[in-house]
C-alpha cells in the first residue's frame, strides 16, 4: 500500500459540533503531518508527529486537537470551530529519515463550518 | 522568519513550449527542496526534489536546478503538454527526519493546445 488515505472526504459542521478527521498510512512511515490549505494558497503546516510523539505544533488554536494512536493512524479532533476554519485539511506522511524525507499527501478532507 | 518566494504566480504557455518557475529561499540552512504539482481538487504530488549537495537533477521532461550561493532553485518543464496544467509549489526544508516544509505561494501553469 503506497497511499495515504483520509476520511471523510467532505464534512459540514456547525460551530457547536464535535467531529474528527482520520488519516491512515501503511507505508511504515514514522512521521505524520496535518496541513490546512485555503483556496489558491499553499498548504500550511499545523502539526507534526514523529514516532507517535507530537514534535511540532505551529501555534494552532486549541479547538484543533491532534492525536496519533499508533504509527499508522493520525486523527484531528475538531470542536467549536469558526467559519474561517473552513478549508481543505491534508494529512501527509514521510519516512522520518534524513535520506527518505519525501512527504506523501492524502486526498484531504474538505471542511465547511457553518 | 523562514520564507520562500515563488515567481511567476501565473504562467501561460503553448503546448510544446518550455516553462520555468523560480523560487528563492531565506533560510541558509535549508538543504532539501521538493516540488509539488497540485491539480484542481486533488492532493499535492511530488514531481521532483533536490538536495543541497546536487546542482541539477532531471527526470524525463522535468529538471530542477539549485544555486546554493544565491539561494535560488528553479523548475524547468520542457515540451509542455495540456496535462501539465496545474498549480506548482516549491518548498524548502532542513533535513533531519521529519521536516517542516516552507512552501512558496504557488504558480498556476496553463498549457494551451
């Protein structure tokens, strides 16, 4: 399996809802990433997990809560989001070695906050 | 802070022409430079990357050049085809296990038949 998968593909939620995004990879990668991408903009790094430990938090608001239950799974828990949080949320993974650092992206979850 | 500037923001070429996209990075410690292609509604996909110990790398119609002294790197696409139409992002990072990619703003390439 050489793909990163994400569910759901689309999500509509109200500002009082709680939802979760899921990312999965079976390439044996030990680094996993969450990015946020607004229309016509580049991906913007949110979080990085390395060997299941949170290594980077780019000062993301606490209404976004990442979780890495095991080396293949990455979740992003969402609560009390704002309309401006509407975006494409991309997950990526990489080998986490100096010579194998290509990040492979999932197809993303398109989130709309009403 | 770390920054990557990318030019042009849009590029329109005729099929068969060459296309060149240029990026400049600010962090002199950056040593890994990937290029991603993102078609409308799809995920970014790596098309080529280069490390700082190499000045040029080619893969069929695509080539990347790196000038570490000037902190410039460029993507060259030859014999463009309509399926090359997409947004292209350059990025820079420091190698070290996981890495924090600093992306350029993107170039929207349109290849007209």
